[in-house]
């Protein structure tokens, strides 16, 4: 088994998958994220549906997967907790965009 540091993985330009609940059932959304000082910031806007779901039900789970096909390595970081929806922070948006290459 290859060990890894989850913090190093969260610094990579990867997508996160956010799992939320909704009246229609569970939902999964790919989202940009920023790992900053031990906090996972999910990047979205009011046009995205996941902030609305999180306001209604803040319990959620986030998965970040790093899959290296050539080496046959799969790494996963899973986080469960309660989300708080805050106004857009443009500095964090820029930082997440820089990490993603966007």
C-alpha cells in the first residue's frame, strides 16, 4: 500500500464531488474547491443548485479523488460534515482558478 498525505493531495488541481440531500433524493455535484488553512472551500455561485440544497440541509459529504491511470494508483480523501454558505470571496475564487488552470 502506498501512503500519502491528504493535505498534499488537496493542494492539487482536482475536482471535488459534493454529496447533498434534496427532496428528490441524494445528489452529487462536481465542484471546484480550495484547501486553505485546514478549511475546504467549495466554489459556486447562485446559479449553481448546490448552495440552495446546502442552505436547506447543511449535512454533506465531499470526495476528492486522484487517479493515476499510468501508475494504477487511486487516492481518495473523504470529508463529512456541515456546510455553511457564504458570499463569494473573489480572492478564493481566483486562487481556486489558478490551481485548476482555469
